[in-house]
C-alpha cells in the first residue's frame, strides 16, 4: 500500500508527456477498482440483503485475498473468473472510441482493473459466501455477472454520466458506505 502511494506521488510530480500517460493509467486503475466495488456493493445490497457491516466485512475479505495476489492457486481461480467476465463483456460487441492516446490508456486500465477486481470479488463470494455459477445460468454469480455486464454497458455508452463520482454517490445513497 505504501509502495503504491509512493509511486502515485512520484507519477504526480512527473511533468513530461510520459507523466500525463502514467497519471491517466493510474487514474484508470483507481477508477476501475472503485467502480467494480460500487457495482458489487449495490447488487449485494439490493439482491442478497448485505447491509453496511456485511459489505465492509466483504471488502476486508477482498483486501486479504488481494494481499496474496501472487499466489499461483489464486491466480488460477482469478483467471477462470476473469475469462468468464471477458467472455460476457465481449458478447456485448461494444467498442469505445477514445478521443486521444491518454483517454485510450485510461479506458484500457479502467476496464482491466474493473475486470480483475470483479474476478477477485467473485472469488471471495464463492469461497466465503458460497455463491457460484451453475450450468443453467441462474446461479447467484451468474446474476451478478449479468448485472455487472449491464453496468459495464452503461459505463461504455455514457462515460460522462456514469463516471466514478456517479457510482460512488449511488453507493453512498443506497448503502450508506463512505468510499
């Protein structure tokens, strides 16, 4: 955590054109993680009855899993979930047309971290809460994947209206969680 914060500060001081791209990439990472958590928290609140304390506990469990991100067993599970998420998102046949290179870098990082964060959350939901996919596409994680795909579609179609601030505000209003 400290290393990331230190690196963000170093990137913030870089005034070159490379620094602009690095800042866009860093902002994309943060936004992707935040949007993924907000989407998951909203669905867990609405559909599965998670309230503030339970969502905080879920977030703590996600943070513990993220700490062992380099573990090969966890990497295998994350890859399975990430592949399923990417497959679902590719079915949407959506192409973003960023205005410039910096926006393109931001969008790529945001989408990558959105997918990896969702994969991590699916791993925790499966392991800790017993949620899973099933063959009929009616499992609790199937429903969550469908909801995340719909939110991803909203994010792609209206990037100005459905930005990080909108997701954070919606989550705060719905769950009372301050992010």
